[in-house]
C-alpha cells in the first residue's frame, strides 16, 4: 500500500468514525430529553453555585529577537484579553447555565516576517491588530445526564486537538496541528477569530468523553474586518473527538468540511480550481511521569510527556500532516514551586501539490519544516509570570539564500482576577 493510499484509508476510517459518533451522540441527547428516562444512578449532579460574576484578564507582552532567518531584528508582540463569566444559576436561578464572554486586543508586530517560517514562531502574532469579541457563548450542563452543551462563538482549540503538557510552548504548531489550522475559507474557529459553533461534550464516566461540534466554516467575529460571517455560506466544519482522560490523556479526532474546498493545484477546463473534500484526523497522547509535586488531590505530576500527530487530505491545504512531541516539567527550580521547563519538537509535512506550486514559482521546498523549542517560566509574583524562550526552525525552503531561523524571546504575562 502506498503512502497516499494509506492516508486515504485513514481519512475514510476517520470520516466513518465521525459520522457514527455524531449519530450516537444525537441519540443520547434525544434519550436525555425524555422525562423519566434516566435511572437514579445515571444522573450527574451539578456543581454548587459559584460567584454571580467572575472577571479575569491577562496582558501578554513578548520581546522577540530573530537572531537568524530571512532577516534579523527585534520585534514585540502583545495581546490583552478580558474574560467574564456570568453564572445564571446564581444570578437568575437558571440551573447549570453560564454565559462566557471574552474580548481581545493587541498592538504588536509580526516577528515571523523576519524569521520567514511557514508555521510561525509566536502564538500571539496576528496579521491585523484589532479589538474584537473573541468568544461569546452560552453553556448548559444537563442535570440528569453528564452532558455539556455550548452555543455561540467558541475557540475550537479549547476543546479539540489540545493537551495541557504542550500549553507552555509558544510556537503555534503546539496549539493545533497546522494541517487543520490552515483549512477553511478564513481559517477554522481558532485564534485570532472564532465562528458560530454548536458543541456538545458527553462524559459517560469520570475518565472518558466524547466531544462534537458543528462550526460555521468561515471564521469572523465582531471587530474583524467585515464582522461576523454569514452562517453556512461556505458550509460547516464538523469535528469530533473521543478520549480517555484520567492520569493522562489519549484521544482520537476526525474533522471534515461539508462543502468542498478549492484544490490548491488542479483546475478544470475553464480554469477554475477543482473542488475537493477537506478532511483529516489526529491522535493525542499525554502521559504523566514521576511523583506528584504536592500532597493535594489532583496535584500535577513532576513531568508529563506528550505526542500528537495529524493528517489531512493534502489537496486543499499546504500541509498533508504533521507531528509534535515534548515534555513539560514542573517545579524544576528549588524553592520555586511554580517554575516550569518545557522542551518540544514539531514537524509539518508539506503537501506534494503545495511543493509543486512553490517549485513552479522558483521557490523549491523540502518535504517538511521542523522546529525545536526550549522554554522556562516562573510565577515571580501573584500577578506576573516571566518566560524565557528559544526556538530553532529548519526552513522548508531550499533556495541558496534561505536560512534556518533562530529565535529567542522573553514573555511577560500580567494577570488579575475578581469575583462578585
């Protein structure tokens, strides 16, 4: 079996899995809505009411030095975010319901213009600095069943294709695989723009879950140029993830767009791009090692290993797949319980059609772009976290003037929180 046939087979299996999970989950929700269907032992108690309103915010400033790359220099990236959570049970007696709102704004620059990498080097960098409503959604936890419903503008990466152990790393590839991040008419519903989404999370046991979402294919929110996008003009992104999360996490995910996307290389007889099915799948593995760093219940382990890998169709995106791996170590500095050290490696596998396009334009590409990152962070005060970061990226370009990127940076995270 060739690599192309193998990838096609995996995508077909992923699509079948997603359709079956969607059907099973819809049946579960219908049964949950039938009065008296659940037995007493099947109910999921809701947590006690919390504060009526909680407010939290962060201001993140990165000083980024590109020591080697397409160009060199120093740039800054900043991002301010403000999150408000209204507990509707405490406010109005609506049991199990919350409204979540998040706004973001930045004034920063684009260090990847200097580094010249395909995937970027900073997870707060944006093409345009705009103040916007990033998330705004209603969530409802059902009283009789272990089901959480969400509807509104939601960050897809908060629920799908993520693992905690990769969260400290700054390279964008550790947030969500590039083979999914580069899809859609305006990107999927991830930073810096979300999309109208309906999502459900089902937890049949304390250690297992199924998450499903239907997402407007075109991202856009209040504050973006053009504002919110019309619903389903370009179809929808359907995504599902099933996993086990106890000490660590093992998960499988699959995604596809309901409307076909433009092929990045092939055209029909009149010169219009052929339309292809954009789809893919991924796997996540995270495993804690070492003893807990504290005696408290659910205290994090001394270290956690992670491995992630994803594939896509390779017809509608520059990437046919990729992988990320690494380790997160906690309490690495004696006497500094909040200190963390993380090392990660990532590789984006370029689609053959993308490489042919680049070669035709005089910019030949290797088969992959590969990056390494080492970062250290510490909570120096209750309101300030400092993080030092270093990255090396082996550029996918093969031109004589192409240089690999070496990037070092310092991140300042100012945070606050208040409840009423």
